[in-house]
């Protein structure tokens, strides 16, 4: 029996465990690490079952090419030659920016770095992005503008040091179970809990204050809370004067009578006194922590929502010390790392801007290339739109599944079918891979070395426990093979450790994060040098950008609101036992058994009005399409609201969602669209 210490491939909490491997190279279980400071010997149900999909018979084990409408097995040499040949033809005919790359929040830092390098150094385009665009791009934009850094300001352990925890737009116990259990523990130890969520999620049931604001009205709620704080003299003047700028602009905005608790109550549906109560609790707490997630970010005004959270923290001085801060919980195992590695179109590693000539010079010298592109590239969402319009001709997707994860599936399908070349590198034949011209079999986290960066900015080791299945290859190796075939000799690495050494040299915030140093326990960036201990709490004495910026934010309603034809608000999210597009959890018996099919939550009154009974199939429809799901009649949702998880290919919620984008972050509005529902049959 072999024990291999590694990091959970599911949520961004970053739990560590040992994979137990028998002498037939079969993984037979996991044992949680007791030394790890995050999970301390615990795992959630996904962690305990995180090995079953690894050796699943559905795994892709050979490269495939589409010929005459069907996939045929080909050799790696043929596959790599075909990918590079077609990419070069498209580049020659349509220019560098006719090609786009999607890297992956599920793959390692080293692999995200290499795909970013492949896009920029080899194919000379900044069209590189990944699914952070769909979850926390508004966090990166909003918090970078306010603080200079777009990541969780504090550590997971800080949760238990807060006197007040304000959870807004995060179903923490379902999405980040071990962080959720810390919130519950803190509450049991005396912390006050304020939960702002239209659904009565588990944390809401134990909250001291449960704010059920209407979907999409966060800015009104937060501005009204800030008006109360200023009007009652509860703002932290010392902090504001010493640490921030543009406070007058914030004051002018939030003191407008339209954000009075009474007026805000009309928009949000929240009683004015409850707005006052929550505002006072946060402002008067010795230590108050804000936790948020995609309920805040996935809006056409996602950046405004994020900024408003940042404003509340700065207004009350609740940042820079333990038990406080603005804490976006990143959804996938390595979505933080994929952003850190420059898997986004405007920056290289460590958020170094592609538009900065000095930064480009540094990367040109290190990568031995003449001229790197200086204009910001396309995002996941704009690249799909570009493919639909015919501007993007080739898409190389590693470990992403836009056919399930992106809004308006019909639009996505049309876009992907419009491409001259779709390459999908993945571990299973996903609905996206089914549309590909060439499919490259990558490997799971258990078959390769590397690192993931968790939501608290902790870079941790991923270790190979078994040999790759069939002819599948580690993604880092496939990317290097593609680069070599394209005639670029500077992506020849022995192993991911060498890749990390290159990242260390080029990335100030990762400068001191070497494999030797994170052998037992990960380090939190920024960690600029070999002797630096890492940074559990950001912005202690000064913000990364110097002074924190108040960027006054006005309310903009969601883009598609209910009307006579579509009288419900549809909102989407996740469930505890499934993960993202379901490719891994749906191949895990126990997890699939718990939540095996698409459902739609509907309030008992709404169900009664429509004659819908609990458990019966219904059709949910919007202007984009229609899906069938099982009705779950529950007062978890308020009247007039429908909730669907997006994990399920059959009954896929994203057939219904609205492909409208935040103008800055380009994140889609997954959380609000107008919908209707009717009995099936
Ligand atoms: Fe894995 Fe997240 Fe569960 Fe930890 S909390 S075991 S990281 S899914």
C-alpha cells in the first residue's frame, strides 16, 4: 500500500489528503491529512470520494480525430501534428487573434502557466482565459481596483476569530463545506452571523439576521447599510483618513435619499429596520468579516457588487487584521492559481499587465521571443461570441466544458460548431469534447505532479500517485509537445518542478514558493523570496495599491427582469454533492446517488397557483430555451423565484441563462433572468 499526499481536486478550500494506492496501481481510498492547517484531519463528502472518477472506465485514453462525423483513434504524433498544422494554417489565413485558448481552473498552476506561454510566446495572442471569467472575474476587477489585489484578503482560519460574520451571496456550507463548518463553529462559539441571501440556505437558518433581498439588488442593500453607518457616525474615521482615498465621492453617493433604508426597502424587499440592524452589527463589531461568492459576482453589475463589499469593509475599517477582511470564496480547486498564472487575457503571472512594455520586455527575454502582443485579448465569453460571429476560427480548450458551464447553451453550441478547429483536451468525453475536431486525453490530479492555489492564496503540492491511464498524458506534457511541434524549443521541461522554477523567477508574488518549501505545508502568496514566510493577511499596514479606493457605485438593475410572459426570476447555483459541470462527481456513485437529477425549487404558493406538485416533472423556460426538471416545492426560495443547479447535462440550467455581461469583467448574469414554469405533459 502506497500513501501519496496531495490536494483535493474539488473546491477552493484546498484540503489535503493521502491517496491510498494498492500494489496493482489502483486507488482504493483517501485518508485526510491531520497536519494540514486547513482541513485538520477532516474532509467533506466530495473529498472522501475524490478518487472514484480517476480510474473510471469512461476515461479518455487515446487521442481522437473526427472523420466523417465520427471519432477515430489516432497516434499522439498524428494528433499533435494535426493540431499544430491547423492552428498555423488558421493563423496564416486569419491572423494571430483568430485563435483563442481556454486554460483550466481544474489543472495545475504549472499547466496554466504553460498554456498561457503557448498562447503568448508561440501563437502570439493574448486570447487566453478560463472559467474564472464565469465565477470571479468581477472579484479580480473589483478588488484590484479597490485594494490593488483581487484575492481573498484573509485566511480561512480567520473565520473563527471574527465577532461578526457577514455572508452575502455565498452558500458556504454547500460550496465550501469545510469553510462553512468553520462559520458554524464560530457562530456556536459566540460570533454573530448576518446572512444576505434570498434563499433560506443552511447558514440563513442559524443566522442572527437573515436578509432576503431581491436577486440583483445588492448594491442598494449595501449602499443603504453604508448610509446608516455614516448617518449614525459609526464609520471608522481614523482608518478612512489614514488608509483610503475618494471617501467624499462614496459619501455623496450613499447619502443620496434614494439609498435611505426606507427607499432601499422598496427596491430590495428588506425591512428598513433590518438594514439598520445589520449595518450597526458590522460597524460596531470589534472584528467583522465579509464572505461572499457568486451571488455577488455573477451579475451584469458584478464589479459594482464587489466594490460595494470593499467599500463596506473600508468604511468600517474591517480589513487588514485577523477576523476581518473581504473574502471571496473561489469555487474550483485551482481557479485562484489559474488567475495567478496569467490564464486571463490582460496579465501575465502575478497580475503583471500585458500592456506594460517593461513587463513584456521581461517576458520576451525569459521566453526568447521577439515581440509579445501588447493588446488585451478576448475573454471566455467574448471569444465564444467571437466564434459565433466568425472572428474566432480556432479554439483550444483544456479541461473546460462551456457546453454546460456557459450561459445560453444554444448560442454556445452554434459558436463551437462555427469554428474551423476545436481542440478539446480533457479526461472525459464531455458535451464540449463531443463537438471537437480533435480530442486529446489529459490526466487527472492523481496522475501528475504540480501545484494548486487555494482560495486563501495557499500554493500546495499535487502529487502523482498512479501512472496515466492508457495513452493519456499529463496536460503539461501535451502543451510542451504542441509547442515543440510548432517550432518553439523553449518549452522543454523535465518535470513541473522546472516549470515552477521559471514561474518563481518571473513572478514576484510567487518568488519564494518553491517545491522544497511547500513539501509539507503550502505557502500563501505574496511570498517574494526564499526566506519570506508567506502572507496570511493582505493589506495589513497599507493596501497593495497604497491607499484603498472608494469607487462610488450606483445601482443598476439586472438586465432581464420578470414580465407578464416570464413572471419568475430564475437564479442558478450549486449543490453539495455535485461539482461544476458534473464530469467527475456524476461518475462517483455515492455523490450521484445523493443528487442524481436536475431540479427546480419553487415556492409552495407559486406551485399551488400553477397546480405543480412536489416531485413532478415540470418545464422551465426562458427566452433562450426550455428544459425539463423535477419540481422541488420548498420555501427555501421566496414566491416568484426559481432556483436550479447547473451541474446536470439533462435539464441544463444554462440552456436558460442570459448571455449578458458585466461591462468591465465580462462575467455573465447567471444569477438573474426572467423565466416561467409549467407542468410537464
Ligand atoms: Fe475537497 Fe472542498 Fe470538500 Fe475540502 S471542502 S474536501 S477541498 S471539496
